[in-house]
C-alpha cells in the first residue's frame, strides 16, 4: 500500500471530508491518523533526559520505600500499647536514625525515639510526633486521644512496588520523573530520538533580521516564533531561512528539508496568489490531503507528505500572517509533533472562563481570539478579547494569556457566558 493511498484512505474515512473547507476536529483526525512516531531509541543519562519522550515503561526494580519507616520525628510504639483512658506512659528503649536502623528490641510497654525516614522496628506500627509528647527521664508520656494505631508510618513499597510500572512509555519526562528514576537507582533512561523539524519562510517581501528593510518589505518574524515553539517541544531544529517566491527555490528548499528532517514546516505561500508556488510544488513532490480549514485565523493550511529520493517527511504548510502561524501551530502542528515524538496523547490545557464581552460569531467555523485573563473575586476566571484581532498583529499574541476558542457549531457568545481558553503557559 502506498503512502499516497494511505493518506487518501484516512482522509476519506473522516465525516464530511472536504479538502477545501475541513472542520478543525476533522483535520485533527486526519493528521493524527496519518503521522507515526519515530522508532529509534537511545539511552541517556537521567539528567540529560529532561523533556524527552520515554520509549519504554520503567519497571521498578525495588520497593520504594525499601522498609516501613517513620513519617515524623517522634516515638515509634505498638498501637496496642496506647491507653484507652488517660495518658500512655512508655519506657524509651533507644533511638533510630535515618540511615542507621535500631538493632535492638522494643519490648511491650516501650517506645523508640525515631527520626523521619528511619526504619520502623518490626514490633512497632505507630509513630507519635515529638511535639505531642512529654519526656520525663527515661519515659515518654503521650496524652490521650492524639494518635491512632498505624498513624505516621510509611509502608514498604507504598510509593512504588517492585515489579510495577513506575513511568509509562510515551511520557514526556519532567523534573519529578528524573527524581523518580533516581530513586530507583537508575542512571539512564530509554528515550525516543529527537524529532528533526526543518522550516522556512517563503516570500520576496521578507527580510531577515539585520538586513536593510526595503520599501514594501517586512522583517520575517515567523521563523523566530516557530523556533521558539519548536524549542519548547525539544525538537532538533533546522532553520532553512527565507526562500524567495520562485518555483525552483521553493522546490530546492523542500527537497533539502525532506532529506534531512522528519517534519517540514513552511510559512507563507499556501494561498491562491500568483506568486504562491508552494502549492503546485507540493503537489509534484508528494501528497497533500487538505489545503483549507474552516477556521479563523489560519484558513489556508496544507497537510501531507513529501518525498525526495528515498526520504519522506510530513508537511505542514502554514499561512504567512504571524498570528495565523502561531494559531495553526498550537491547534494542529503541536499535537502532531508530540505524536511523532512518541508522546502519549494529552489534552491541551484549556481553562473555562467567563467572557467579559459579547463575542460575535456565526456557526460554521472555529475561531480563535487572543484573550487576557483576570481573576474574579468569586474565584472564577474572566477573559477579555484583546482589541485588535487582525491576523498580522503579533503584539497582541505577546500580550495575550491564551486563545479564546469559539467552536465550529458555536454562535455569538454573550457577556457572562463561559468559553474555552487555550492557555499559552503550560504549552511545551
């Protein structure tokens, strides 16, 4: 079965498939049904594995903790020795420290002075915090009713049991995960290799930072925002710069990108303008399954697969407007890249917030508006749309806390209605 047939088959299975006006949810279904994770695995030192995708389940080789231990500084005792009426008076049998287990017995009617993390004596099942106790000579006195049998004891294997999965394959490793692996005595982690992503901007009007700005030209901001979003995902990034509006240059850039990357991202050149050669070039080099999305901003969006010699790469042709680039990246490219990285599917971090104003919308497309969040006195969040929602106004993306997502079938939102906000903080 060819790659072309695979993509068309996946697309044809999506309800109401229309390559010229695909719903956002349908486009996501096509993408997620098409892209595949990289298969190569490498072993990295735990400290070098932050942000990488775990390739295999981590199975605990030990119990954590390895022994029952004290959760408090205090006194270990038998729960059965706690008096039903009046104070409990116990003889102090000795002392147990973390890393230095007490080697003697704790007879009935006795208690052991114990520190947090110290191994619990076999005879004891309860720890009384030291601030509850009064010491007189070689006895400790516990007032009535402050603890119950079994309190303040950490059980062996309570955190992780030997032979159980400690971390699942597909997890993006965070600081706590590194500590968890270290707690198991692991020096290395099996992770998927980094995803290689190549990108370039297309347009004769674009100038790179540092070049003179001729009349009618603009500085290329898209490569910087794309670099930032890709860097946060932990990709290997290949920046191919600005490509002029001519078919030969566009094809050469796509050929280079396809031979060195798993995924190719372009910005600009996917509309129907006379100088937009990208669309025709893509059709010659591979298979593109849709060109348009029923959304705003970001309607022109290409997805498919490129071929160059024996190499293949997934393609995302993004619009040229800076805001549309970011919106389409967060909506489509980010989840696809995580899937290609081998990461387990995770919902995007959404917040339900009260709309501060009327947001006009007709059903039939998904709209994304830049929003500012404010905490209300009752603990809820309120979101306000930033004034200028033009797709070229990048400053509003810099000011925004997230994107107000108005869904395909949704109509005008009234002030006080709840809306979904796609948060920028938390997107990796």
